[in-house]
C-alpha cells in the first residue's frame, strides 16, 4: 500500500495509461481504459482512482485541469517533457 492507502499496483496501471498519451483523459475514460487493459476483470472505484491520480500529479508525472461543457469536469494528461 502507498502512503495514502491505495494499492501500489493501481499507480502502475494508471501510469501505464499515460505513458505516450497526448490527449487529456477524464476520470471515466481512465476507468474505462483500466477495465479494457484488464479484460474488464478490474473495476476501480473513484475513491481509489483519485488518490492515485493526485499522487502522479504530485510526482510531476501528470497534470490536471478543469474543463467546462454541459457540466464541469476534471481531466488529466501526461506532463510534457
């Protein structure tokens, strides 16, 4: 477990999603990609996903921002070098 209580493997999975990624992804899209990569055998709840995303952001691996559409939403993207 990481210091925030989420499993370390979750960070690795989320990190893998962003490797080489150019577009920004919503939380729902990140969850969908995790399910895709694991053959839908793994479903991640928001309560576990958000800490992993915040940790990646803290470590400088991703950035986050807010978008505005029909509803306000947050997205994440790989930090460009």
